[in-house]
């Protein structure tokens, strides 16, 4: 069965002069998309993020980074355990399951100006939260090589410019999502004042692989294991016209094809929980056709570290939908975790307790998400 993933023009959310009706119209489309698949395309023809030049610039920069030879990659700062993710992600350096994920990545986020991190620290009583910190760029020498024949600083500018544009768009989406959840339009924005300082990008390079005959689950190797995203909103630029991202819907895997001048958006577990499961946190994975490489640029957009967001959709409206969802949030994704015998989706009693605490505000968003990133870190890795 073919599925038809919606494409939504979110321009009214990006224009401060739009009428309430225009914003409501987008919210209605968002509600339909979140409740049907949890995945959709967004566009806004006049915003720079959706121009061809923007995707070409970030794709070029991403390709040049991953095309560096091993001697250069040896010098990259690696992502570290502990939940704060910046730097190079080697093949096997992370996995959401016991399967080896055949991809390399580069993780970066907000670029603090000189002295800005110290100022932030002072504002927060002398400490940074667990998702704030400096980017881990390659060395100056490597950056010069990446600038190639272009102007000095072009590589970093391409990455930072893209991140800033994605954060702008994600923050505009908050208005539509609040309305879609039946709340006043400013509801979610109140919890996202610092989002751009803790959200981050993952640039991915997926290698082709061939799955063994009969291995319909691609269980031996995969681009990205089947998972739901733990967070709030994921925005993905998928510029390569090759098989890759797939969505699990009604018992089957479906391709989520690349569509020019759009970003793919999916809601995460936390957003789904806030809506009592009404907004789907979709199960997805990345696979290979065995031939082509694939590149993608994913923004994990978060509310503030200390956000404790009350339920957006009343329980009476959702009839226990969240209880049926197989969120990654409910699983222990450490390599050492034993499979949960009681639940095929791997949901544990600890996971259920975590969901309860998140909803009641006993724990904040940041502490939850830092623990999740810690669970998928894998020591070692290669290229
Ligand atoms: O690369 C993609 O298209 C999606 C990756 C993904 O699902 C993830 O990193 O959470
Ligand atoms: Fe994902």
C-alpha cells in the first residue's frame, strides 16, 4: 500500500503579518500530519532554508568533510560519552540497538562567540547545562583544506548558517504545533527561549551495504536502526535521490523519498507524550540499496534544558493512545541492556516510570535527553 506523506507550506508561520486564519490553516494541516504518520515535508518558498543554493551549500560542505582521508579523520575531535554530543561520530561509535550502524557523522550546534559561553555560565549561576558547550571543530589546518578554493571560513559558515536557518524554521513551527494541539499559539515558545543553544545538527554519511539474502530485517548491518526519536522535533534535509529513510506504517516499511526544497519533519517521543500519544512519534530507520551513498543533515530541535511542559492535549481526548506507542524512550538502549522479556517493543517498567515523571514535571527535559544520548554511545568505532 502506497502512502502519501503530506507536504505543508508553513509560510504563514514565518511571516509576522499573517492572519490568524492563515496560521490556523497550517495548524490544521500539521494536526492531520502528526496524527496520520507523524512525518511530513515542510517548505516555504521564500525562506532561504528552502532554496536550492542552501541545500547545495550544506551538501557540498558535508561531502567534503567526509571525503577527507583517514590521516585527517584521525585528527578530528570525537564525540564523547556523557550526553553532550559534538564532534566526529565514527562508524560504530553510536547505535540505538545491538546492530552496527554503517554511517559516520559530525555533530555540531550553536556557535558561541568569544566569551559568550562564560557569560552564559555566569547567567546560569556559574554552570553550563549538560547540553551546552563549545563545538568540536576539526583543526584550523583541516578547516583551511575544507574551505578549499572558496573564501576562508566558508566551511564553518555553511554549517553555522544552515543551523541558524533550521532553528528559525523550527521555532516558527512551534506556533503551528501549539495551535494544532488546541493551545494558544505562544504555548510552546515559552519553553523554547534557549532552544538554539542546546539543539544540534548531525551531518550523516551512510555507506552502501548489501543485506544478506533472507535478512528482511537488515539485522546484521543497517544505516540507522529502527527507532523513534526521543526528543521534540527532528528536521531532516535529505538531498540525495537514493533509498534511505523509511517509515514504519501499518505493518510495512515505506520509503520517505527526497523532495526538492523541503525538509522532512518528525515528532519525537517527548512531543508525542505531551499530546498523550495523539501526535505520533513514528518508527523509522535508514537502509541502503547496496549501491549509493547517502548524505543527510538532521537537526534535533529541543525545548529548554529545564523545560517541564504540561500536557498539551487532555487525557479525555486521547483514550490512552500513548500507552500503545513503542517509544524508544521506554527502552534501555545501552549495549549491556538485556532484552525485556515482558514486552516485544522492549518497553521496561523503568521506561514507563520515566514517561510518568516527564509528564508530571518531576524531571526536566534536559536530564532525560542527556541520559538517552549516554545510552547510545559506543566506545571505539572506526572509519
Ligand atoms: O538520516 C536520516 O534521514 C534520519 C536519521 C535518523 O533518523 C536519526 O538520526 O534519528
Ligand atoms: Fe531518527
